[in-house]
C-alpha cells in the first residue's frame, strides 16, 4: 500500500504503471479472503493457517512467486479484514471485508490525517441504496491506519507495511482487523546485538461501550543475536504515548496516582530468550508485553497486557542497509476512566536500524 498496507500485507507484484497496490491477491488478481488459509505445520512454508510462531495471527495462502521471494503476510486471527490496497492518485485506501463502511473507499482522515509517520484514513459515513437512492447511515467511526516503509524494492513495492482497521460504533470491540507484511527477504547476523527505533500509531476500542480513540508513541527494539535461532533474546519498549479523540482533541493523561484519568505508561516486551521469543529463520518473532500501575494507595498491579508480532526485513549485516522491523502489538487494560470497561489498543510500527 504504497503498494501497501493492510493492517497487513503481502502484496503481489504489480506492473510499474499500476498505481494501486493490493495487500494480497491470488494469481488471477481476485481478492483472497483471510478465511481461505490452508492448514499446515511449517511456520516458514507460507501455507499454514494457524502458525505456532505467531499464535495471534494467521497467514493467508500465497503463490509460489511470493514464497520464493521470502514475502510474508500476517493477518489478525478472527479479524474480518479481507484485503487493503492503497491508491496513490487520490490518496485513498480500498478496504474489503467490513460491513457498513460505505463504498469501501477510505479517504485521508480529518482532522487527524497522520499519527507520527503513519497515515490515517476514514470510511464514508453514508451510503446510498442503488435502486432508490435512499441514504443509509453507516457504522461510525471507522478508522484505518496505514504504515509504509521508507525503503522500497526495485519493483517499487515498499519493503514493509502494515494496516489496522477498527470501528468504535459497537458496544464491544466490533468489526476490524490488522495486517502486516514484508516484501522480499532478510539477512540476519548470527552474532552481536542490534537496536531498531521507530514510532507507532494505534486505535483503541472498548468491550462494553462504544467509542474509538487514536494513539501514537515511540518504539525501541533490541535483539541479542549471539546464538541465532537457538537462544536469541529480544527486548523492547513502547514509550512517549499519546491519545486523541476522532475529532482531534488530545486526551488528558494522568500519572499513576491520578484517579479518573487515562494513563498510558511505557509498555515493555517480556524477555523470553531460550523459551519463546527466538527469531525464526524467516525473520519472524513474537512475544508478550505489558506494564503495571499503582493506585492512590500505592498498590501496584498489572495494568496493560498483550502480545506483539513482528518480522525483520532487509540486510541487517550491511551498514548501508541496516534492516528494519515491522509489527503489530495488541494490548488490553481496564480503563481507569470507567468501571469494569476493558480497552483494547492495536498499534502498528516500523522500526529502523
């Protein structure tokens, strides 16, 4: 999506003159549903529907061309997002698979058009009966976040990208989904340590109330590769977080001791080297992340908890390249502004060496 996105990806090759960029399509260019993934046991063969590496994502079927190139596309398990493509000529996303989101064309968001380096889009609020012309109110709000790498392949495809789509209309998490992808392969060193830095943009929805909020922050990921694929250790921090309403108003954030205010403390990756958290030969890795908070009495308890899913791209052994990481994290917490309301935040990031 710039040939991009999807809350997330694995776009097929496109002719150089084609300005639209699908996340994934099968060989005859018809859209492939995420529900069509076939079974399998090998997390690196590109055909498994439930992958033991990333238990929160599934991999759609991909053609041999993409597998040969090392492309990887991951989508949210249970998500309804079928495909996404970016159209550069009018700066829109074409989103398929979600009900009552207009004509499937998402325009650049207003008033929030961008969060950090990532683009924000919104669906139509009204559709029309094709027979009578009657106006039909749509599910509001739908928001999509599209992130695309600064680096491109010779084909013009972005090296990595992600897409997240959520709606705040439902009194639960509602319709949505995410995708992330790598186009091309990766080279990973077998010794030493590497650090990647970038930013994220995300969407927050709630379980028993309607509502949607947008978020942003910074991401730092460090990897100890001294025993590659045997005992890699991964650590990371998500910091400097902010939240906004769909109309662009910044939410007032509290500290650990504030009552009734949203708090967004740093999130930390759980270091799981040797027992999960290893980097696969494909460059994929996944793990848990979370944080804790204290109340006015000084009592400390778990606050946010969830999982991250990521894949390396590029040549991390080449100083002229350095490589990058694209990924998604999904985290839940009991929102301190309400009683017994759980918020789910989904964030996408691209981090560079």
